[in-house]
C-alpha cells in the first residue's frame, strides 16, 4: 500500500516537472520571437544566416531533407521564411526600389515553397527549390542591388 502511494507521488512529481519544462520552453520561445521583431537584421547578416555553406539555413535544410530529419527541416524552413520577409523589409543599398520589391518577393515565395515541401516531408521538393530556383535568384539580385 505504502509503495503504491510512493509510486503515485513519484509519477505526479514527474508530471509537474514535465509541465514546468514544457512551460519554460514556451516562454523561452516567445522571448526569442520578440527579439526578432525588435531588431531587423541587416542584409549582410541575412545573407550569412541563410546561405553559409554548412551552417546556413539552406544548407541545413538540404541536409535535413536528405536525412529525413523533418522536425529540423520544418523549423529551419520557418526561419528561412522569416528571414526572407526580413530581407524584404530592408532598404536596398543600391538599385531601384521596385526591382528590390520584386526580387525579395520572389525570394520569399521560394522560401515558402521550401517550407511547403518540408511540411509535406517531400525531400525532392525541398532540394529542387534549393538546388534550382534559389541559386538563380542570387546573381540576379546581386547584379541589381549588391554594391
Ligand atoms: C533579393 C536580393 C538578394 C538575393 C535573392 C540574394 N542576395 Fe545575397 N546580397 C544581396 C545584397 C543587396 C547584398 C549586399 C549587402 C550589403 O553589402 O549591404 C548581398 C550580399 C551577399 C553576400 C555578402 C555578405 C557580406 O558579408 O557582405 C553573400 C555571401 C551573399 N549575398 C550570398 C547570397 C546567396 C548565396 C544567394 C542565393 C542563394 C543570395 N545572396 C541571394 C541581395 C540578395
């Protein structure tokens, strides 16, 4: 009898710990999102975050899709869409505003295509957008807007 109570108490204890951990995670995530809104990352920072060879979002997405790590892929795809939206909010350092709007919109749409494919756990969809569509956009935008 006493043992039963002990077990129940231990299980209840675990329950509380799990709730506290889950709650803490949520609060931490909220804080992170607030921070993103507070400060708009500049273009150079965005370019690095998204495109770095091994640690950039696109490289991570390609690897995650290849290895079937869909939780990672979905999370990174969301970050990629957010950063594309942040890119669009920046002022172009060079070139015409209309062209900037068009090209950043294209980049955001490509990022959303990646996210949609990640949500469907479609590895080919993710890698096709990254391997074919996105690299084409780099040169086009740099030619018009990179000083
Ligand atoms: C919609 C426009 C746009 C697209 C698309 C784009 N870039 Fe850029 N990128 C820029 C601009 C503008 C700069 C210059 C930023 C500055 O000097 O202020 C830049 C700068 C860079 C830099 C230099 C960053 C630094 O440290 O100064 C790298 C690297 C880069 N881009 C990589 C890429 C790659 C790789 C792609 C495609 C996968 C890409 N960019 C797509 C607009 C774009």
